[in-house]
């Protein structure tokens, strides 16, 4: 990769955006994944109720 001083303004903006996305990804992983004290069961109840009736009517 080129030195930062040789990057064009568009490349600098893309690099800044990539670093921002990387930082937000790690922050959300730490906040929502690692530091969670309690776990909640994952349920898909919304699929198992009346939505199947609508899907069956469409097909």
C-alpha cells in the first residue's frame, strides 16, 4: 500500500471510512457479545404464528 502522504483525497476518505467501520464493528462485538452479563434465548415465534397462514395463501 502507498504511504498515507501519497494517497489521493478519495483514497484517504475511503481509508478513514474503512477504519471507522472496523472500529464500530469491534466496539459492537465487545459491547453486545463479550460484555453481556446475561443471555436470552433466541426465538423465532414471529414465524410460527399467523405468518405461515399468509404464506400458504400466497402459494
